[in-house]
């Protein structure tokens, strides 16, 4: 199981070296987007609309937009120092409460906790204490540069940490539109609804529930695959500059070949001829 976080959690004077492991996983079937024309995967690029150019990672800075198009730019060094300052702190359990006091709307993500080197006895102690008291711990932890409120509780003989939302992250229920006020209902209507609930009441068995859409989608994909209704993406085209360069080189090569074919032969140098001087004999 992949380790998400390493650190120490404490309650009172007891320190427990622990590791966090993701307790859940996303089973959604990921579908890619293809160009309908050639069935090639679509690419998404980061582009500056002002400079009209593609932006690389090293050219990106983080900022907070405090008003429309007005930003406070944050230096990477400041963010890194702030992150280290918080991560160096051990996680301390602040309070112990009853689980039923926390509404499920606060729960976010679950992590299994395992003892790190030397933490087995302290881990077992916290597990036993939580089991005997029926309580859960409230703590704070930094995960992925974000301070999270969390609970520590027992789950099937294993300690589990669940991040929960801060109160200001839960929207005000009074803002929900069109919620009816108390409506007058007849006793017969209420009794019938209660009877129906009683009739459908059962023990929670998570194994009997499944994602029917995901199952059907996977069956559809497998059926198409078995019938060879598949497609293969075409090779990417070479960048324009490479294409232009190759075209220029090939053209230059062709031109040089043509020149060789039509080039006139060099005239052979004329041989020098020496004229013999003849002297006419005078006759008397």
C-alpha cells in the first residue's frame, strides 16, 4: 500500500510514529477524448492569451486573485518555507469527542494509519483506548500543502484518519433555494411513509451494492473490443520547423543533383603550337 504521509501523531505525552495510506480509490472508468476525424487523442496546452504563446512549467507563477484581474503573486520560496514550517510539526490530537456528534456532511477523505518504526506499542495503546471509551480524536494535519482538520477513529481493528471540512467550508443550509416550510400532513400519510420505511429497513451490507453504470459501461467496452471495433491513433506529425527543415534539405539535395546533370563540361585547354620559321633563299 502506497504511503501518502509519514509523521508523528500524539495525545498527551504519547507519540506514535505513523504512516498514512489512502483507504479508498476511485473506480471511475476514464474515457479519453479523440478527434472524430482521425481518432487521435486531443491535446490540451497551457497558453497565454495575451502573449499568444504556449507557456512552460518554469514560466508559471502562483497568485491569489483578490479582485477581478487583480493578483497577489506568491514567491515559490515563501510557499515552500511555509509548507516546511507546518509539516515539521507533529500532529497532535486536540480533543476527544463522540462520533455521532459529527454530521456526515463534514467528512471528506479516509486514510488508513499504520505504525511506523518503533510505534507498534503506542499505536496499540491508542487503539485500545479509543475502543474502550467509544471516542474519536480531533486533530490537525498538513496534507499536500493544505492544513486539514481530521478525526482519528477505529475501523475494523485499524486506526483510520478521516479529513473533515472546517465549519466555514460547509455552506449555510439557509441558502438552499425552494426548501418548503413545515407542511401540514395527515396522520395516515405519515403512518404509511413510516410503515414503508420499516418494511425496507435492513442491516447495512455494503457488499450488496454495486455501481451498475460502471459495470454496464465496462461490458459495452469489452463487447466492442471482442468484436474488434477498435481504432489505433495515427502517428503524430512532425513539428512544422522539422518538416520545413527536412523539406529544405531535400530540395537542396535535389537541386544539387540537377545542377550536376546539366552542368557544361569544362573545355579542354588548347595545345600550344610552335610555328617553324622558314627563311627563303635568295636567288641571284
